[in-house]
C-alpha cells in the first residue's frame, strides 16, 4: 500500500523558516518525481517545487530563492526547506509522487503551514 506522510507544518511568523518532510512507503521511491504542491483556502492547488529521479529541480516563481526541495533516496523522503516565509505562503502543503512512464500518481494528506504574526 502506498503512503505519503507529510510532517513539519505549523505556525510561523513572517520571515521565519520551516522544513517539511514527506516519508514515502510502498513505492520504488528513486524512480519517482517528487513534488510539493499547496492549496490555500478558496484557491486552486498549485505546484511549489518538484525534484525528478535525477534530482533536477523546478520551482514556482513565487518561491524561487526562498524554498529548496531535496530528496534522500536511502530514507525514501523528500524535503522542502522554506525560508523567508510570507503570509501568502499560508496553505495546506501536499506531497506528490509521480512515475510518468507507468502513469502512477500518488498524494499525501497534506500538512498545514500558517504564516502569521
């Protein structure tokens, strides 16, 4: 059974930092592109960052220079380091695993990030 379990969310003041983790099980982790998405209240889900099986990365323009995605294939975990957080970053952050060749696409339950003073 595939599981993606996010952790590390919480309440942080503007300018602060958080590190999100997503632990995967039930998949051949190293083969998957891993992504972080977010969905703010009343808004559509949007891509935040993605790291492919070769560790190439891509970021939304709104987080470039502030967020860093990384992966540890030995631990089956993907991370999102978020610095210089802004109130606009408030959202539920969801982990995604995709293996394009075979069409697999899995989601975690999400972790809430709230940036507020």
